[in-house]
C-alpha cells in the first residue's frame, strides 16, 4: 500500500512538473511586437490632420494671446530616421520630437536577438515620446500648434570611423531663423538637443525651452517577471530636498507637481531602462508633471526665459538620455540620476552588494560564478553568527530525548511543560530562538540581493551555464528551485524536531512552500539561495558532529 502511494505521489509530481513546463513555454515569455508599417505616420496620436493639440505645450508658458492663428500645416508623412551604433530612432518633423527609438544592443527577447527592445513608440504598442520645443509669445511652438521643421535628408547614420553625428532641422518664421540640432556620439545613449535662434525680424524675441516625456498608462514591456511582481513604472525628478522624488501615475491622477529648481532633471522609469531630460547646469528650471486630455502622463521641464535682441543670435540646449540603467553613466550625467536604479528601501545594503558583485565580475567574467563567489563571501562574513546558532540547534537536537520525556511526564499540562522546558534550556545553556537568528539576519541581505538581480540591467539576459541562459529571469526548467527545496529539506533534517506537533507539520511543509515561491524568482537569486543552503548544510553538519562527539565522550 505504501509503495502504491509513493508511486502515485511521484507520478503526480512528474505530471505537475510537466504541466508547469508547458505553461511556461506557452505563456512565460513576452509577446513580440507586431511588424511596423513601412511608412509610419508622423502625426502625434492626439493630433488631428492640420492641427495640433495644446496638450503638447506646457500651458503655463504657452502663448496666451487671443490673436488669430493661421491653420497649422499637416505633418510630413516621412519620419527622419537616425541610426547610431547604440540607437535607432525616428524624429517627427512636426515639433521635431522623437517618436520612435529602439536599442539594438538590447534584444526584446533572448531567443530573438534580431528584434531590438523598443523604448519610444508612436501609438503602436503604446504612446511614449520625447518632446521638446520653444514656447513663448513669438516662439514657433504655440498653444494652437507645433512647428513643422525640415531637414536636408530623410535618414542619417553614424558610419564606421565616425565618432559623432549631427542632425539639423531648420525653420524660418516671422523673420527668425531656427536650427534644432541633435548631436549623437558613438557608444553613448545620451545626446544633445540644442536650439539656435537667429533673430532677423527687427523685433526682440523672447521664449523658453521646454522638454518633456509623454507616456500612456500601458504596462511595462521590459518587465520579465511572470508573477506580477514588477519594478517601479512612473516618473521621477530631482529637487533640492529629494534627489530622487517619485511621481507615480496615481499621483498625477490626483494632482500635478510643479517646482522651480536650479539644474535638476526629469525622468521616466521602467524595468532596466530610463529616459531623462537633463538641462544645462546652473539654470533655473520649472519641473512639472501633468495628465493630458487623452489620459497620457507628462513629466517635463521649462527653462528660463531667453531674450534675443533684433539682429542677434542665442542658443539653448538640454541632454536627453534614453537607454539602460547603468549607474556609472547616469551618475556622470547629473547628481541623483543614478538613484533611478531603484533598489527599494534597502538600497543602503543593495548598493554595496552590487559594488562587490561588480568587482567580482571584473575578475571572473561571469555573473553566475560571481554570484556564487559573493555567496561564499557573505557566508564567511556571517560565519561566527551562524556557528553560534548552529551550536544552539545542535544542543537542542541533543536534548530532544529529554524534551520527549518531559512531554510524556506532563502530558497536556502546558504550563508545567513550558516551565520544565525553560528550566532545561537554562540548565543546558540553550537559546530556543538561536536557530532563527541566521534566517533573520540573512533576510535583509536576501531581499537586497533580490532587488540587485531584478533591477540591475547588467543581469538582463546574462547566461551562466548549461540551461541557465538568463540569470535575471526564472529557471526555464525549474531545476534550481527544486534543488533549493531539496537542500532546504536536508537542512531541516539537521534541525531538532519542534516539540509542538502542529509546528512540526508546518515545518515539514516549508520546503514545498518555498519551492513553489522560488519557481518564478530570478535564477540568479535561486542560485544564491542554493549555494547558501549547501554551505549551511556543511557548516551545520560539522558543528552537530562535533557537539555529538563531545557529548558521547562525556557520557
């Protein structure tokens, strides 16, 4: 009968495993985007032909005059294509905004390296744009419509041997000549967006630079967790009181944010990637968030007023970063921007862990082996504390026969049983809570490492060996979680059995429960826990044998 039951349990486990594998194959990967149309329209999603929405212009600085405005010409149906070694983007002549941007070095899915991750999108899967312009009483971008720029070519490319690519858009209006200049550099995800105003109108010119990011409320396409646990998706900005201030979409639903700061930056965050506008240093800028009539969320900045006398020229500029969350690069761009790599409330533990992990990787060259080396170092750091706890558990295991005798002696008299147990613990110098200490101490490190592996773009699609091809996502065959559950079960056998029957049953279920929890955890995190369990088993087995040998000699 026992053999039949065992066979049924094993068969049920195998069938369940195969069903989970099939589910993971069918639903566990992000869907690829639909092929883009050959000629994408350049009109913004909230723009009707022949007009533009005033939602694209900050209302506080937009032209408030009541003078009639001529109808805005329709946008060109030809986007301006620009390609560098790390960026592939499209500029809309209407407004000169970036309406499409992909990252060739970061595939959307590991099994499809030919499909780059798309950051900006002009209403395909989502609306996500980087907009900029000049606003004011006689500036080209007005509340009634955006400027229509022209360029010498329809496409630009950074060729081999070329370190810099400049794309210029031109516009003449009311006797003022404008140049909007994009300056790209090889290997860089940040690029300059500058304006040159040549005032030949005979009248003074006054205006402000605005730069903003507009996004709808669609889900994060870069999130790779199948459990629904995701990183922060929303806006963030810099203020003197908060170098990293989150402004979520829920916050924007309630009310807008507005503050004038010196310098600063505004950004939109998602898993692994960030987009940020960084103005020129030393300038007074108004940072603002709002929600437009179409339900899109906007975070942006407006620069100081720029006055250009008749017959004079002036320039203004900002920097746009659109790429991966690489802390070193972000820190160099602006103070506080590196905090967009959000490790949560335990960032003060996560940052040193990432620093150490990165240095280990520089030596080993593989993130998987680096995680194993980091686990060993953490285990060595906690060795004295773990040893004290394991000694306490070993003593508990040694006095288990005495505890069983007390249970038989006092039966259901819980009060006398508790008193006798406390006297026994005191006599044997045992701390009954000592066994919980290693887990409690490791939990902050565990949670910090979880966010390091989940948030750090360096881990994205990074292989270790054999079937582990992405340390930042779950084990495709769930082998590591099963091994983790097995090591947890072995470790449990080395611990003393709890005197309470109900507690003992719960403890027996813990390896199974944790195995299911870890099925969808990042493989790198499960790898850390497996190695940590193996080291703990070895340490606990050695200490237990020492104490049992000493007790046998005394007897």
